[in-house]
């Protein structure tokens, strides 16, 4: 099956290569349209700013000196 797909891809490439430049541009636009329609963009999957609000917290004594470093202060 993979070999058949490769042969079909070669045939498609040959057909596209034979087209005039204006039609190649139309084919490119169509491929972009089909890709956008069926393959989700990575940008849409990115988290939104502030989406982790409330999930991370810092303890109230975060800025207090650590007992382990008492000898060095």
C-alpha cells in the first residue's frame, strides 16, 4: 500500500509540475485550504494567557531565610 501511495504521489507531482505557474498557484491555495480545514493549527492548541490562574501558589514564608543557611548569615 505504501508503494502504491508513493506511485500516486509521483503521478500527482508530475501532473502539478506540468501545469502553468498560474495554475500551480491555484493548486497551492487549494492545498492550503484543505490543510487548514482538516488539520488543526498548532497555534489554536496553545494555552491562553492566564489560563493557569489559581493553579500555582507560593507559601507565605517564601522570602523568609532558610534554617539550613543560618550559619552563613
